[in-house]
C-alpha cells in the first residue's frame, strides 16, 4: 500500500506545517476513524500527536485501488477522542 496526496493535500500540509509522518501515523495507527459526510468512500482518521502539543490531527482520505489518497489534513481544535 502506498499513501498518495492530492495537490490540495500537499499544499495544505505544507502551509499548516504538518509533518508527513503525522499524516501517515493517523492513517496507519488512528485513534479513531469515521466516515466523512461527503460519502461512504471517504474516511476521517484522527490521531493525537504528542509532538504538536498533544493536538489531534484529522486526515481525510479515501481508497484509491490498493493505495490511499489523502484529500486534506489539519490539526482539529474541536476533535475529541
């Protein structure tokens, strides 16, 4: 399995100063996963990131064949685990 990124995801991850390792950790070892309201094929993965002051990253992604495509990611102020 490979993790790919949309152009939007690459841009927002860079602009928000997120580490790619945090995004991968959220996908591969999520603390919580839920279906995104945009459709059943899109998921939200949440992961507490100690290096970011214990804030929670939300990664929105979907399957792309055997791979995963990241749509966006951000530190979610309102997320609860």
